[in-house]
C-alpha cells in the first residue's frame, strides 16, 4: 500500500510596524488567477499495452525518440486511462493478459502519470461484447443465486486490490457493451430481471469498496437513440442502479454509414436525450477510426468531443479512444491511432485541439 505524506502549506505572516504617528506596511500583490483545471476527460483504453511491451514493441514520440507509451499519450492530451479486467485470462497474445494483478499494475502506472482511471469489468475470461458474453470458466455450473455472489465477490476483490494499492477509480464499468446482456445465458436480455440483478450486484460491490467511483452501464451504437431508449427503459423499469450512461461510437462499423458525418448528429442528439430522459451523466467510452485515414479520424474525434462538450450542465464527461496504441502491425486491428513505425498518427492530435 502506498504511503502518502501530506505537507501543510507554508504560512506567510506580514508584520505591520508602527512608529509614532507614522505607519508602514507591506502590501502583497494579488496573485494572478490559476488557470482553470481541465475537467473534460480525454481518455485511452490501452489494455493491449502490457502485451505489446512484453512482445518487444517499441513506442516512439513524434520526433522518433523511443519513449514510454504513457508519456506519449499524456503529451497528446490524454488525461485518463481505461483498463479492462478479465477473471482468469490466458497468456495468449490476442486473448490473454488483463488479469486483476496486471490491471492494478497498469492503474498504478496511470496514476503515477497523473491520469484518472476507469476499470472495465467484462465478467468473462476473455472478450465480452454484444456478440459474446461467455461466463468465466470458474462460474460455469453455478445456479443464479451463486452467480450473483460471484459477481459481487469478484468485483469487490478487484476493487479492494486497487484500493490497497492506492487506486480509487473515477469510473467503473459493470459489464462491457452489454446491449444483449452479460454472463450468458442467465444474464441475457431474455431475462431483464436477472440481467439487472447481476449489474446491481456489481454496482453494490463497487460502492461498498469505493463510494466515490461512478458506475457506468455501457451500450454500443451510440448514435442509435431507439436502441438506447429501449435498453435504458428496460433497465430503469427493472430497478437498475448506475451513475453514467456509457456509449460506443464506431462509424466504421455502422451499416451504410461509415462516414461519420452521416451519424455524428445522431450521436449528439442521443447524448442530449439520455441526459434529459434519465437524468444521468454520459460518456463516450469507446471511439475509433481507420488508422489509414488519420485525417478523417482526427476530424471525427474532434467532432465527437464537441458533441459531448455540448451536453448541458457539464453532464457530458468525456471521450475514450479504444486502443489508440494498438498498431496494426502488432494487433491486426485497423482502428488504432498508431503507425507501424511505432509513432502516433496525426489522429491523436485531436485530443489537443479542443
């Protein structure tokens, strides 16, 4: 556990010296106002980073100098890191890593860089998304009551491990892109009551360990207002507990609308509707564009940030790029913001633009 030493500020006393009928005093000038603190979140999900480093991938800044990936991200305006965590992952390059211990180690690196932290519980041993929500192997065969206990115990364990190491996540996702549910089949949308019981157990475990952490429920296709109304209406009617609505937005994957200009207004309108309809904060927790079209991706990220910033009462919290450092030469993933030369593409400069 980290030990923090708090130092009281030095107090300056000004003495007024009097002599006879004359007085002299020392007048201190009013200090200039401090610059406003940037509260808008410009984040990056970098769960691949430990694997990339372990495999020998080298990161270079814009000048071609080898540098820690965290520092390069920070120099491009990134002020928060999102980390997925899996229950019992393998060590496979593509589907391994992201254990609780690795997640804690990464969170400590982020905090050391002055970055905020988001934890993304997948509740699986590998990838969880709308197409796959496989329960952890260790939970197979458990009845529903036991699955509720599993979710609470695992969530509390990871949160406690983070806390012991001095990490208090600002946000915690209970499930990843749970549009169709999580922990199949018990937690699928075929049983909304059970699905929300599971997410509520995660919420309760988070709050028991870290009351200040905001809990996110996360759905994909953030431009689709009908999808979001349907999902969060069902969640609300079943008593869902959460603080923030998380959205994914990938124009590349939208049927017939790969050009972000065809869907960006829909995203903006959906953000406004979610805040108005449910009274929650909103955040784009995943976004990405083609690495081979860096200018277009730059423009898209700028546009997304503007839509989130436009949400009234500062309820638009920020934007996270999913795996910007995951260069295609290493990952095979086409939506990073990194070149095969180990340097960030110009798309990353979008986080410095507004």
